[in-house]
């Protein structure tokens, strides 16, 4: 139930972020990819840092789901990539954190298509600059199902609006980061 509510409440934001994601454009370059990684890192790193301090429920297995190390590893392949400032994530508590995690995990699911495309167009692999979008690789579908089950079973009715607010906030953060990329 929670997953359906989240999908419905964030549909338009999800579409907006997807539209701004430049990786599928025919003119996308390695330099553009480096800039994208910097912008993604500026969102993901502070979000995950805050999630790690919130005391997230153990059923969500947060330590196995963090992507900041993958982004850092990818950025080592693009040392000339300019840095972006990371702002603290303004999550109001665990419920909003679960909403943020929904967006981060959904990005991992969508990253599977992006990963294959980046391999074809830029020659990136999980070992050579493409770890973030590769995510969990062949385990991604199963990990998404586990996450979905934990959300549907672990979120109380009272917390649903806060989870949705956290997801919407996170989508706004990604949208702002992607809008900052040069056209």
C-alpha cells in the first residue's frame, strides 16, 4: 500500500527528474557524465549521511544500500570533474528518511537501464566509472522487492504523509541538481 501511495504522490516529480536526466541524450559525453556524477554526489552524500544518523529501521538494511562509495569510486575516473557543494539534507525524521530512501532505491532500479546505455555509449563498466548506475547489478530487482515489502509492512498509517513528504523533498533536491547541469 505505501509503495502505491508513494508512486502516485510523486509521479509528476519522478517524470520531471527523468526528463532532466541527460544520460540518454545522443550528445551525452564523458565530460557531461563527470558533471552529472558531481551533481548526483552533491545530493546523495548528504542524504545518506543523514539517513545513517536517523536510526532507520533494521528491515531496510541501510548500510547495504548506500551509494556514496559508488559515486566516489566513479568520480576517481574523472579527476577533472569540478566539485559541487553538498547541502545538509533537511529530513525531519525517520519517516521522511524512508521517503528519501524510496527515491534513492528507485534511482538504483532505473540505473539498470542507464548502466547498459552508458556501457554501450561511453564504454563504462562497474569497475571503470559506472558503479553508481550499476547499483546492485543482477540483484537489483530482488533488492527492490525486499525494499518494497519493508515499506509496505513497516510504515504506519500515521507516518505515511511524512514518508511522502520525504520522497517529494528528495525528488526536488534531484531536480534542482539536474537543472544546474549545463544544457
